[in-house]
């Protein structure tokens, strides 16, 4: 199973992302939160590169994504 990635909103309403390995361990995460969704996506791409897994958007509003990969 390949790496996966999630985009989600924290309790504060700001956007964050996390990248998971095939065994569901967090291997990368945003170091800050973003007011705008597109800023979080741009940061994810900048950090992980163009070949990184596509972000799956989590509609939850929580500091932890509501669905683990």
C-alpha cells in the first residue's frame, strides 16, 4: 500500500495536513496551521514534492483527522 495524505481542519478552524506511510505511521506533517485551504495545499506540495500522494480532504473539524488511512 502506498503512502497516503490527509488535509483537515483543527479545532481552531485552521487547515493542516499529514502524510502517512503504508503502515499508517505519520511520516510528515504541517509545522503550522493555515487560515486558507489553498495555502495548506501549497505547503504540502512544497514540502512533499509534485510526486507526493494526492491529499484526501477530511471534512471533520478536529485536531486529529477523523479517518485514519
